[in-house]
């Protein structure tokens, strides 16, 4: 199981992570990325496209 966290103080609201996530567990809310699901596949697509490294994927 993988857990995704978004550092809201770092997130710039570009939306690239939400577009890149094949599991669709990220979405934009109030101009910030939010985790809205718990079926992370651990692919790290979101971390690779985030220009400010605001997203972490950790194995739980």
C-alpha cells in the first residue's frame, strides 16, 4: 500500500500531478492538489511531474 501526501505550503496549484495520476487519486481543490482517494499504485508519476517537489509517495 502506498500513501500520497501533498505539502500544501509548497504546492503551486499547477495541476500536473492530477493530470499525471493514472489512479486519479489527486484532484485540484481551491487551487491546490488534494488527495481524494487511497488506491495509489506507487508509480510516482505525480512526484515526477511536480515542479516544486510538493508530493511524496511512501510505502506504508
